[in-house]
C-alpha cells in the first residue's frame, strides 16, 4: 500500500511538471509568433479566465489574445503543433463554458479585443470582427449607418457564438435568425489555413458555419447583410392572469394564433419571471394602433383575466436598449457573472397532454420552488408567417426551422452560493414532463442555451437533428483530429 502511495505521488508530481512544461511551451510558441497572451495572475488573465456561469469554471493551459487574423492563425498553429485543444471565446457568454472547451487544459483564443464594426453602403455589407458583442454591433450600425440586423437581447453576448448556432431574438419573426444575415466569413481552419466561405467558395463550410459553426474553425471576420433601422416600433406586453385551470386553454389560443395568424411584424414570447404570474412581452414593427389590430385575434381568444399594458412607441436603438435591462448597450467587456443551470426545448407545438403536463409541473412544482430565482421564456419562433420558417430547412445547418417554439428554462442561485446537485432535477423534470408524450421528431434543443449535463451523443442529436450525419462528415473533412473539440462538439464520421 505504501509503495502504491509513493508511486501515485510520483505520478502526480510528474503530471504537474508536464503541465508546467506544456504551459511554458505553448506560451513560448505564441510569444515567438508575436501573439499577445494573458500572463497568469494579471488582471487581464483574471478577467478572461472568469466564466459567465460561475457553476462551470475551467482552467486553460494558456490564453492567447489575438488582435489580427494572423494572431488567430498562429494560435491555432501552436495548438496543433503542441497537441493542445483550441477553444475560441468570443463574448464568453456560453451557458456551458464552451469558450473554455467545457473542460480544463485548452488553449483559449480570447477574441473580445477584436470588436470593430464597419459598413460598406455600396454592397450593404457590415464587416464585424469575431469578438464584438451584440450591443456594440447594434450601437455602431445604428448610430453611424442607420442599419440593423436581427439578434438577441443580451448586450454582452458575443456575435460569434450567437451567429454560429442560430441567433434568435425579438426581430426574428420579422427578419429571421442572426445567422440568416451571414453573407460570408473568413475562417481559420484546424490545419492553420485561412479560407473564405461564401455562396461561391467553400459552400459546404458556410452551410456548417450557419448553425453548427463552432465545430469547424474559428471565424475571424463576419460579413453581414443589414436592413434599414426602423423608425417606428412598438414594445407591448400584458399580464395573462392564468391559473392551473385556464393555462392550457391559454396555450391553445396562443398556438392557434402563432401557427396560422400571427403577422410577420409581431414578435413575442410568454414568460414568467415572478412565480406563477405569466405574461406576454414583444416587439411590433409599426405603431401601437397597428399592433393592437394585428394582436386582437389573439386577445379575442385568450382566457378572461388578462391585462394589457400601455404600449410604447420606440425607435430601433430605443427598443434594443429597452429589452436589454440596461441603460446602455454599447458593451465591449463581459457580462456580469451568474450561477445557474439552464435547459431548452424546441417544439413543433405545445398542446394536448404535453401542454397539460407543462402546466401541471409549472403550477404544482415550479411555483413551489421559492428559495432562488427561476424563469421560463416561450418564444414564438416559427409559424406560417415567420421569416425563420420561410428559409428552407436544409439551406443552413440550423435544424429547427420546423419548430413553432423555443423555450428557455433558467434556474439561478446567488453567485456566492453552491448550486446544489439536488437542484438539477427541477428543470430536468420540467423538460421530461413536457416531452414525455411527444415523438422525438417533434422536439429538440437550442445550442445557444447549452445544457452542459447532456451527453455528447444526446446533445448532438437534440441540437442538430436530421442535419447531424452531414455535420459529422464536415467535421471529418475540416477537423478530423478534433483540434476544436469541446464536450458537446460534433464527432467526425466519414
């Protein structure tokens, strides 16, 4: 026993030495190539190593901080040369800490010092660096060019993770997903080469980038189409007043409206941020009077007890700020940290037994969880008039264009608390109850609300659905040795 103990101690000492050597080697490779790095113990290192989700901290072997495409390229070459997995980190907002690879020991390529946004009016193309955050992109495009793209509401989210896997927000029903604005990209591949992917060049790579792009390379520049920033938008909301006996009928009314009636200009979700007090919030492209006319068919069929708030007329940037929950969205630094577990569902519908199970769990279980903050958001994603649905299902690798809803479930503790292992069952149970009556083809999960507790195989299936076999072949083509591995990355298969 004593000899085994000594052997174990010796092995651990050797392992520690190897890690130090590896760190020194990767740092030397990067510095010799002229790539800026974070020095361990500095304020920059502490900032860049801090995860958005404090529940999932990881220690990288090294952190490079590129300022140019060549810096990204040389970072990838160093990781390849030394056999260290490479993880790109844009805004650092990954729910599962995938900017670190979802595990210790990666070379993290910290992109957020690359945040410039420019616009070419002759081509209607915005060029966005890979570390820009959504709020900064929205601000620059609006203030300098009066242009906009559809994207999510959190200003600190990095464009790269957001665009690579979808990018849903309060303009998506009107204009589509963020990835639908991608015209072309500059990509650093696993072999260290830099290529362009567009409608005429490396088209298979562009297809993969637009929905599952974290698997194939590091985007060094985004070229995006835009639309003119609207001058008149309407923010609207209502409290629903549902209880256990009326909520299913309410969901049925919403589903009928969302599938067949909801005009393209209406963007909305059902959410509950206050335990048993669900409401609707949304954004309409037009005036308050026009919104009321467009929304009246739903109001006419909702259960009694709802209350409509006074709608607000806003311009584009006012609407972006309004839904950010901040006074300013021009962010170039990370979002405040949170301590949470999240799950998602993409659903073709929520009716019948599935709706009843959702409602029963909501009122009987969720509303009794009172020791921390939780919420759900049920977004109107598809439907007959949605721009998301109007794009062909196989036009991009995004796998959920046939889904009517995206639901986000979010369970948060204070940052100074430990998220208890016994609490995971809360959201797991809600998702399981909702999906139990449904065929597997009717639901999936949204990669941008990553659930770190899914196995790799389950995550692949839920995130990518019928597109998975093609994505596995692309992985085998562009990254066969899995340099860009993370714990839920696509597995290469020839």
